[in-house]
């Protein structure tokens, strides 16, 4: 999932730069808006994945710590 989001981010940025330098008119505006939304969504997805993985790592039980055994 993370690789797909990075791919969308890179492709969206490249497309946005390409059309910003080459095309004029309504096509340029439509492509820039579309790629801008895709880039922002990819960034939001990457941030959400990062915070979720950090949160689950932080609250994971310490498996090396010795404590009372729950198994009989």
C-alpha cells in the first residue's frame, strides 16, 4: 500500500510539473487540479500509515519483559 501511495505521489508531481511547463488553457487547469488532489490524498495516506504504525509500535507489549505467566 505504501509503495502505491509513493507511486501516486511521484506520478502526480511529475505530471503536474510537466503540464505546468507545456500546456495552456482549460486542460492545464483541469490537470493541475486533478493531480493536486491526488498528491494531497497520497500525502494524507502516507501520513496516516506512518502515525498508525508508530502508534501500534509504541503500544505493543514488551515481549522480552519477564512477568507473571498467564498460561497454566
